[in-house]
């Protein structure tokens, strides 16, 4: 039996690592095991229909059992898309914004924090989405997002949960598309300055919070009705000022783009190396959001999503763990949970559990 686990580990890695990635395995960045450190939850009304508070606590236990220690709630409030109102609707009880009906009689956050405290997990509360697309009615959109009212909401939420040991950070869930801002002649400095105000507001309540900002990979127009992958120069031109000026942001995170056709393996490796170097240059942590589902819109405008097979996930991880200080997967509760309504998500959960048990690294046993 002692020989089976190492042999299985070698087979798994041989299957999932491509030749170029395996060739890079001797670098210090490749010494981390290709496993996840955490996951996002999109804790919206739909989740509450299917998950009791006990179910949510069981999800946290499952993540912990898989070696994950980070949970990011992607957002706690978002634009009120359901009835077209030009306002926000909150997914948490508060005195500032209207509360979504699904959350009025539920307080899942208390259950989440209690379970996270018990298991020594780190919880990151998500903030407010900008109305999408960001570039439409840009100045008014940014003004609403960073208004005194919006800042008051953030401060109230942070203060409410500040006493939990597991409350480790705050996630700012907006990654603007540079090419669309340029096309619409939007001044990126407006959003940058507004983001700095948001970070200041959050840290004024709990200075020790780890603030995380995402960087999305977007296709750039090629001038001939087509698109190209972003280059290192594209990324550096837009994002370097953000990393430099937002000195109170602690962690930068690239969304790898592999589930949305905005990237491919070699391209995301380039982008993640660039982001790692830039973040570390400024003394910041670098994480990767490892997508775990294929997401696309068909010709009729219908949205589709399908959880990855294990091989797809591990191929992404084999890149992310070369560069990232931590790896966090996209929307675990929808696409990777054993309690998900998607059969493919349940299969991915089961397969990943077996994979983690087989990848028996010493660092994995300490997790």
C-alpha cells in the first residue's frame, strides 16, 4: 500500500502536466503542490433556496477537508438588476440598502463565520459590484459605487463581523476591461481614485484586513473586427499604475481566463508570471483565481456553464501553483460542491477529493 500512493501521484502528474509545464518544474515556483488553497462562493438568493445554514457549514467543512483554508464571499450587495431600479440590493441585513427578500429572514454569515472560526479558516467578505458593463454611464456608475452611502454600507458590514477571528480580508469584485474603457474614452483614474477611497474606508474600521483586488484577462481588438490575447505590455500599461498607487491593497489576483475563452495555457502562464513579478516588486502577495467551469454565451444570447473535468482543473492548477502565493477557485459552491445541483460539479468534487488524497505532499499533510 505504501507504494501505491506515490505511484498514483506520479501517474496523475504525468497525465495533467503538459510538456512545457513539466520542463519548468525545476524552478522554485513549481515546488508548491498543484492543489487549491481556497474558493469563492457566490452567495446569492439561489443558493439560499437550496442550502440551509447547516448545509453551508457542511460546505466549509468539506473545503477544510480538501485542504482549503480561504473562503471568499464574492459580493454582499449588487446593482438591483431584478426590477430595473437604479439602486443596490443587499445580501446582508444592514441599515443602508434594501435587503433582498431571500436574506431578510436569514443570516447565513453568522453560521459561516462560526464554522470558519472553529476550523481556523480565513473568510474574505466581498464588496459591491459596479453596474455592468462598467463603462456605460461610467461617471455616474463610479459615483454611486463610491458614494458616502456606499462607503457607509461597507463600514457597517466590516464592523459587524470584525470580532470574528476568521474575518481575514475584504474582496473588491471589480476588474475593469481596459480596452472598453479606452474605447468609451473613460478615464481609468476616476475608478482608480474611487477604489482607493473604498480601501481606505474598509481599513479605517479594521486596519488589519487583507484587501484583495482582481485583474481580469481580456481580449484586445486587433483593428480588423477580431481579437488578440493581451500582451505583457498591455497589462503593464494599464495595471502598473493601479498596483503602484493602491498601496493599501495587500493582494493582487489574476483571474486565469481559461473557462471563458479569454486565455489559453501559455497566455495565462505569461500573465501570471507578469502579475507575480509586479505584485512582489511592490511587496504585495499574488494569488490566482483558478476557474473551474466553462462559461460562454451562445449565438442566441443564452448563458451556459459547465464544471470542468478534473484534468482541466489540474492543468490550470499546474500553472497557477508555479506563480501564485495562494490559489483560489471560482465559485466553488456552484461548480465544485458535493451538494451542488449540477451532476458535473459533484463528479468534480469527488474526483478532486481522490486527487488530493493521492497528491500526498508533506506540505499538503500540514494543511
